[in-house]
C-alpha cells in the first residue's frame, strides 16, 4: 500500500466516526496528516527536479536520501531546515573542533553535514532507532565521510567524560530526553563543551528552563526560537500556491521547540 493509500484509508476511518471531527483537536489531527502527505509529495517533486541533493545553506551540495527517517524531508533538501542555526553552525565550523557528538542523529543531516564541513573532525553519531543508524551509515558512505562518522546506539549522561580531553561540539535532538542526558553533575566535562540543544517542552514541560539553570554557571546561552523561512525556494515552487510554498519549508513541529546555543564561558 502506498503512502497516499494509507492516508486515504486513515482519513476514511476517521470520518466514519460519529460525530466526525467534532473536537478542534480532531480537526487539527486530520489537517496535520494531510499537510504531512502534501509536504512529502512536494519532496518527491523536488527529487524529480533536482535529485536528492541539498540546494543551499551550510550543507549545500550534500547528497541525501529521498526520505527522512523522522520529520520533513523537503525542508532539508531545500536547505531551510532549522535555518535559525545556520550562523551558529558557520561559527563553530571556523573553530578548532576535532570531534562532534551528535545524539539523535536520525539519518545524519548534521552528522554527515558537519563531517563534510569539518574535514579534520570525527563525528560520533548516536540514535536508538536502528533504521536511523542504517540511514546515517548509508548517507555517510554516499558523501565519502564514512571513515569519520562513527555510529552508535545509546549515549548515556556519563558518556561525555570519554571526550573530556577533546575539542568537542555537542548537538542534541532527542525529543525531551535532553532533560535526562545533559547532566553536568554526572559529566563535569560538559562545562568545557559548546552545545546546540533542541528543547522539547512539548514532551517534557519545563525542560528549557531547567537546562538554562543547569548551564548558566558555566556557559553563555543564546535562545533561538523558530522563525519564518526566508531562503529562496527552488524554481518549480515559485509559481506554486502559497500553501504549497509554506508546506515546502514546514518542519512538522507540534509546537515551537527553541534551541539553546551554549558556549563555555572560560
């Protein structure tokens, strides 16, 4: 069964309930499913026009998979995905970093992208999902960086201590589990590491404030909130409907997930 057939079947079952879509939350669920379907269709159109290659941004030219293991593929391919981080990525790339710890790597957008941008760095990419690890390995091979992308499964709070003598950049996107992982009391070496962390109050209420409290003594902290996307769209979308243009850069977020960019004070 194709994805479109799955969506149609799901929608028919949903509309058969009585009363159909009586609650605004139910309507929102249906609209979200349809929006994801349309976004994926736009992604397929992008691949037909341009191939599975990132168009712009810091990872421009990176060969990509035709689907993402989680989240929006189209925004990744266009290069607008998490564009709020682009200036900070550029700044860290210019520093003398010799390794990246990427926890929640998915198919490797950052793991492979940073390996390409930092040819002297080793990237340690972790994900608890087997399909994500396999996709990350495939994409690292596609881009010629498999020898510098070391893929692992689970990363524990004490794991940062193994990197205490390295010049590491830490990237975290683990759907609320950042609350459990980022524990300076268990890994004192975190005090010397710059971090980019996506926070998920949607899953762990209060986690953003807790991380700020934990890291304020040792880090200068910049909070970044999701912003409208302003990078150019590919040519085939310039004449598309406004809705399609919005869905092309939509990142599937349930609600805002601010990032914390944290730089050691000393």
